[in-house]
C-alpha cells in the first residue's frame, strides 16, 4: 500500500543519492547561510480529464480550479473525474555566501521522479534540486539590494532582499563574494479513487 510516508521516504532517498552540498561547502568555509522553507498541502477533486491534450483539471475546497498538463510518461487511465488528489509540496531555498576564492559546488539541476499504481490507486513523487553560484557585483544594505552576475557572463541582476534575516546579513556581503543558491523542491501526490 502506498502511503505519504512511503512516498516522502522515496523522495528523500532519491534526492540523497545525488552529491551532497555539505561536502562541497566543507572546503569553502562559507561566510553565512540563509534558508527559507515553504510548505503546503491540499486535497483537490479531479473535475475534468482531457486525454488528447494530456491535461487534468483539479478543483480545491474553496472552488478554485487548476488545469495541469500531465507528462507523456504518466498513465492517465488510472484516474477518473471525482477522484481525490492529495498534494504535499515543500520548497527549501538556501543562499550560501563564501569568499571570492572559495571552492563552490558546480551548477547543476537534479531531478528524481517515481510513480506507482495498484489497486486502482496512483501515486507519484518528484524531487528537484538546482544549484547556481553567482558573483556579487554590488550590495546596498540600506536599500536592501544585492546585485549578482553569472560567472560565465550575462547581465547583472539586482534583487530586493525582503526578509529581515536576509537584510541583517547584507552588511557581511562584499563585491567579489560568491553567492550560491540551492533550491530543493519535493512534491508528493496520491490519487484516491471515487467510491
């Protein structure tokens, strides 16, 4: 039987098979790290299925609808209008600041996807992690702004730092520092057939 606990364990185990960031940062002696975590969960009802367009429309408890395209590798014949879909999502975004000559992890995107069907039920899990390191070109702590550029080239991008924790760390940031962004997302979905 598939449970949310089983699916979360599968997602975490899959994500852990990738090289860990702790090893990469152990040699670089990070100056400071800041993380944010956003989580939500919802139960929605399937209100429409279009196999030709490979879309499913979900309607939540407040009546809001969302139409989502289903990837080609997913079987659509296990779900029906009226089935309940339970979705749990977590997005962890971390920023690690390190000195200009520190060794940083290479930029990368990792993706782990798993799915299972059985007893008229379907479930899936997806874990994504992207890592990108930017060079700091300017910082304005009083205005809460930081400017960064991709080390490989491109335009300078300026961002507003919105959190109090992030603004408190801005005086530590210097032009030439490395700012590594690590975005880890885990999505778990289970479909319960209409009874």
